[in-house]
């Protein structure tokens, strides 16, 4: 009779150990899947933000290229020559306001 009880106990212990092992595997697998899902969401959000930054930078590049093209025009060069360098065209008359302390 003792043999049967000890065999039953051994069988139950092995069964319990096996069930605990399976439970541990399932828990660790579930944790991994959930953790990966969270990371995927974070990466997708980061990708979305980076794509928005790329669009903003591309728009900024377009604006800078337009400014560069504008700087190459004769009108802009003339404007800078008049404002910053105080240059005038030949035959042009300049009136100076003596009440201003800045000059031209």
C-alpha cells in the first residue's frame, strides 16, 4: 500500500512541477509579447514624429532655396547696396534730413 501512495505523491509532485514550469513559460512569454507591443507603439510614435520633423525640414530647405534665389536678383543687390552701403546711382540726388542723428 505504501508503494501506491508514494507513487501517487511522486506523480503529483512531478505533475505539479510540470504545471508550474508550464505556467512560468506562459507568464514569461506573455510578458515578452506585451513588452514588445509597448515598444512597437513607442517606435511607431517616434517614427511619426521623425517623419513630421523631416517634412518641416524639407519645407525649411525650400524656403532657404527661395531666399538664395531672391538674393541673386538685381533688385535685392541694389536694395542692399542702398541700405547698408549707402550707395546711389549716378546722377541721383540724395536729400539728408539734418534733424535725424543717424545720417542718411
